[in-house]
C-alpha cells in the first residue's frame, strides 16, 4: 500500500506562537486516520495546510507521492471543516450543484452524482427546499454529501458527528467505512475518543503544535498498557499474596491485579491455579484512548494555549 | 478563471432571482415616474372656463384686459364691492375675482390689486392670469410714459450682446455652463451612490459567507482571491444590469409623457433628453429658454461623458468593492463592528463628493485637479470635470493620467484587500482592529 499523504517536518508559525511545530507523519491509502488533540493543538491549522488553504512555512507535503499542488490536487480532496455552513437562502439542489462544480465536476456529472447521493440518503424531496428550513442534522448530512460526492482520494472530516442523532451518525459512519473500502483515505479529527477507537486504524495525537503520539490504535494501547488484568472467579476468595502481582482492587468474585516487573500472565495463572481458584475469565485491561489522551495532555499548558489561540 | 466565473454567476443569479431585485429595479423607476407624473399633472392641470369677475373701480382697464380670446380664463367686468364679490364667489357664480381699488395708482402700484379665488390655483392657471394682468398693466404704464411697445422691444438688449469665448475660440455660453454643471453633478452623484450601494452589497455578501461559516468550505476548492473577485464581478454585473434597466425605463417612460400630457408635449417639442419629468415642468415654464438648453445640450459631448461614466463606474466600483470586501471579511457576527471599520473607507468617498461640488463650478482649480487624479476620489470628481468637456474642463493628458492611476489604484487596493480577506474570512470570534488588518495586509503570513 502506498502513502496518499506524507508530511515531513511541517511548520507553521503565527505571530505569537508555533501553531504547527515540526510535524511529520504519513497516511496509507485506504486507511481511516484519526487526528487527535486538545483545543488549540494545531489540528485545524494542520488540516488547512493539507487542504491548501494555508501554506506551510517550511517542510514538505507530498500528496499521492508528488509535492502537493493545491491548484490541481484540490479536486482529489474533500474537506468538511469544523466551522462549516451553507448558503442559507440557496436551494439545496442548487447549493449541491454549485459546490460540486467548484470541485471541477461538469454540470451533468454533478447532477448525476447528486441524484445518486440524495437517493442514498433519502434526501430527494429536499431539492427545492432552502437551507434555512433544514434542521442541524439535515444540513450536516447535506454537508457530508457535498464533501464526498466528487469521489475524492482524501476526505477530511473535522468533527463529522457533532449534532447528529445516533441513527444519522451510524449512517455516516457506514458511509465512511464504505468510502475507505473503495479506496478513499479518511482523516478524521475529533475529541470524541470512543469514536476514534471504533473507527480509526491509525492515530496521531497532537499537543501544543507537536506530534506526541503516532501509531495504530492497537499499538498505542499496547504502548500505554500497565499490565493490568481482570480475573473473575468462583468460590470464596482466599488471601492471595504473591511477589508476581499486586492487587489493585478486589471484589467478591473479581480481582484487578497488576503484574510486577519480570513476570507475565502465565506466572499469574500458574499461581492462581495452585491456589485452587476457579477461574471464569482472565483478560488484560487495555487503557482507553480517552485515558491515554488525558494522561498525555494533562499537565501541559494545553488549556491555557487553547484560550490564547482564539 | 472558470472558478471565478462560477462564483460570479452564483452571486449574480442569487441576487437577480430575489423578489427585492425585481421590485427595486423595475418598481422603483415606475414609482418615481408615477410620482413625477402626478406632480406634473397637478401643476399643469388647467381649469377650463375659469371665470374671473373683475371689479375695476378705478376704470383702469376700460372694460377689457387684453385682446386675447381665451376659453381658459374668462374675465368679465362687473361693478361690485368686495362684500358682493365675496358673496358671488361663495355662490360659485365665479371662480375668482379681481378687485382694483378706486384710488389705484398705476405708477406706485398702491394700494395693491386683490385677487381672490375660491380654491388654490393650479400653477398653469396662475401663470396665465398673472401674465395677462401683468402684461396689461405694463402696457398701461408704458402708455402713461408715452412709450409704445414697439419702441421698448427695439430698445431691449438681446441676451447675446456680449460674446463669451474661451481661448481656443469656442463659444462659452451660459446655458452650456449650466448644463455642464447639471450633467457633472448628476453623474458624480450617481457614481457616489453606486460606490455605496454596491460596495455595501459586496461587504454584506462577504459577511454572510463568514457568518454562515461557508467560507472555509469554499476556500478549500477556490482560492480566496478567486472567491473575492468572483463576488465583485457578480455583484458588479448585477449593478450594471440594474443601471441599464433603469436607463431604459427612464427613457421609455419619458416617451409616455406626451401621451399622458399632450399640453406639455406641445410645448416641449423635441424636449431635452434628461431625466424627464422635472425637466419637462421647467421647460413648460420657460419655453423660451428651451432653445438655449437644446443648443447647450448639443454642444455637450455625450459619447465622451457616457464613456467616461462607464469607465469610472467600473473603476471606482472595483477599487472600493475590494476594500468593502476586506472590511466584510474582518467583521464577525456583530454588524456593529462594520460601522467603525467602514469609516476609513467612507471618508474618501464623502471627501470626493465635497471636491466634486467644487469642481463642477471650477473644473480647473488645484483641488479639482488633485481630486480627479487621486484614484480614491477620481471616479466622482472626474465626472464633474469631464462634463465641462475636453479640453475645457480637463486636458487629455490629465484624463489619461487619471484613468491610468485609477487602474493602478484598483489593482493596488485589490491586492491589499485580498490579503486582508484571506486571513479575515477564516478568523472567527475575534474583534479585528485596523491595526491588525494592516498587519495582515503588509506582513507575510
């Protein structure tokens, strides 16, 4: 698989601060990529550079293996920014046509694709409605359609689920999977860690303009695991004391323990079997992305910077 | 280029399809025309068989005002005092009466002759009555001095006793100067209005894009500069169309005047082509001056003026539209912010208007020359000078220099505005000052 996007030492300075400070990473084609970070971490600036709205101060940006050329590559990118809107007074059909044509589609192509997507999302009856008559969720759906309808290679979605009910969120989620399967790459930026865990293959975490974490969701979790295990058992608990592990929490039939340095899970199981404990389940507790996020970001000056930024 | 066209055509279509556009483009001239037509109607309206009782106590007129046989105003002599006359007026036997007191002195005009009518007179009727009585009185006075009317006419100086010419031998008559004044004033004022109306329209459009948060979506497919230009072109086209419709309507409705008011038409003949009804009313009043106005108009180079008007219309619009767009991009939700940011843009326009009022009087003053060259004021001021003709009002060199400076000026403001615009449309939730806009424009970011 080749990389659709490669960032090398990308930098962007504003008058008072480094918004993006020496960030490098690459994104595989067809993957769903999570871009995480607290407010003011530099995500929006980074995305604006990837979409060609801003130019980087220094560093290289490769799109599909070639230096990024916003003038021509914009047709392969679909961007749904966090601050998004539509022309309120325009009819929905005309609006979709306009945005599609701006992405370089001809009139007939645009019409055909809009009809296809409107049908898919059951929006056909909306064509002559005005945007101001739509609910927030409905206009969100329309925005999603206009972002993806020109079949871009790279789709950038900034908080795509905010304001959507679970039903519509699932609809969009399924579409995201579908698009990735058909070869599109998706960059997904959000604060909602449970969505990232569910959807993304690969994540990076930014804070204060720097990349502080990069890897697949499983790798990252492995990296931050604390060797904690959850044991469920039957029968009366006995006093379990061993150098192999320390007990963090004990309930009637459940035990949360942490394996000490130099031992592994087999040592624990062995010990427990010797103690004649009837084990029902034994599994590792991996940290959630939320925990990792809070662990990494807490304590930095991220919150103060978030307020300075705007 | 294709994208600028796409943006422009969207701007154009959404505005032209609005009901308010139709209303203001077609409704407004019709409304104004209707208003003027009503005004003319009431002013011109003459009452047939307007009966005036004349009670000539001093036997001044000997039972006859003049030899005219008019059916419009009929003077009939009766002998009655004011009380009796008032009664007759109340009984509607007469529409008005004229009372010449017994001790009326022709030379001093004392005590005054009283004219009383049952209701206010129309302008035309009043004119007619006044003219006839004044003429009759004048003749009586001349007779008393032993001068005949023929002698007086031959003694009168014609208007053109002195021949005013300019250095290059061209005739410089008063009516021409007057017409140049009017044409310059109207053209300058129109451009002033255009700059404000369409400039604010551009600003509102930019604000709408920013407030509705569509700007970022759009600039991911269009360069901010293209978006701004598209908007300016689109709204400019709306303005141009609107103006063309207005002009066509004004000329078209002008043709209606003779149909509606045959009286006026008869006196207007081939009346001057200027925004109609008011001109018509004055033309009726002094139909003698009509000849002068016509010849004055003939001397004005309308091809030049219309050509210059279109050039300065577009040049001025493009220059200011970009600035208005920059301000719009810096404004957040609160339209109040726009007020303070607009001030520096409105100042030169108002300043230009002030210079223009001076320049129509004195097209070659230093102030007028400066104002017509400086690109921020030239669209308005130059129209005042051009109306006086080339080279009387403005030399060819100055005109070309002014046009070149305007083009440079509009490239300059557009370049600066584009940089402010680029940063501004993506900046949310922050109140922007001029200092910051200056930074955006002149520091690289």
